[in-house]
């Protein structure tokens, strides 16, 4: 086995809650750091912004910067216009299935327009190690956030495998970050890359929660899923003498399956040396 599972065992850490959807798109964090944040980086948006909406609703002063090259204001404007026509058409035809689908698309488009304005921004670029055409770096994004006390930034990251390229930059700015909640891909198919990325993050942060994404394959050889969601808290904000968690994961009070049609993957760390 090449995967270093022993370093993935969370520490015992109680003040956690789920923010965002009780489905794929919600994230497990310490809500106190959401409430005190002056800035939030939401790296990877797609069509799911319930985390960003929840943060915006409970913290009235945080600047939220969402980054995703695959969506745009123009895209959602077209969706609104198209859905308006389709809703009238399928209402006349009595096609309830297509009518409901276009009502959902219209609602998503309207939600985007309501959310991404003022202190909540969307940048239509790819997160990268360096700035360039169509790319924006962590360093530049950090400059867009208000200066605040140490550990006043929350980072949420789901960038489909590109996370490993920006881990060094995240570590360079670790003193500003309280929370990193991220989805990691290719855990069992590229374990060296994953091991090295986690080891680097653990120089600054501690793992407080982990959840397997059951949309991804499960490696029988490694006895682990290929995609995991991990929440880190900066070491300075954790207990001075942390103890390993004795829980198995998922946690029924915090986690829900990413794929609701299938059971969650169970992750057990008790058999590992603490």
C-alpha cells in the first residue's frame, strides 16, 4: 500500500457544523471561524453555491471571492432568457417534467444574479500557482481580501484535481488562514502526489474531519476512496496537545452521501497507530 493513511486520522475536535446543503455542496467547518472571517475564498463553484450563500447570510462583513472558469454572468443571463420562453411553451403543452426542469434552471440563474454582487464576487478564471491568461493565483486572490487578524480567511476548495498545484501557495499564506475545507482527487490512483500534498499542509494545519466521496471509486487495494473531503484548522487554533479521534467516518450528525442513491464509504482509523 502506498497511501499514508496514518497521517489522515483527524484529531478530536468538537465544535464542527455543516454549512451549506445537506447534500453534495455542504462543507463541515468550525462555524466560529466562519463568523469571524474577514475573507472567504471559494475555489470551484459550478452550479452549487449553498455554502457561499450560507456564509454570506451569517457573516455580513466578509468579502467572498468565488473562482470558476466554467460559469459566467452571461451564461446565466442566457439561461434566464431561454427558461422564460421554455416555461411558457411547456406550460401550454402541459409537459410537467420539462416545465419543472426549466423552472429549476431559471431559479439557479436568478440565484446567481442575487448572490454574486457587492462583497460577493465571481472571477471567471482558473485557480493556479501563477497568474496568467485565464488564470489567477492564490497570492493575487489573497490581495483581494481585507487585511484582518491572523487566521481570518476561510478557504473552500473543489477544483477537480488542480488542488495539488496550489497547495504550496496556500501554505505560503497559512498564517492568514483559519480553515481549509477541500476535496482531494486521485487519492488512490496518484497516492504519492496526495501524500506529499497532505504532508505539506500538515506542517501548518491539523485535520479535524474527513469524508469519502461515494461518487468516486473505492480502492480495495488501498481500502480507501479515490476522492475525499478533508477539513483542516490551523495548528494555532487547535488544542496544544491534540488527541487522535476515535470516531469512524462518516459522522451521522455532519455528513451525508454525495450520491444519495448509494451508502457512504466508512473510514476507520482505530486500527492505525496513533
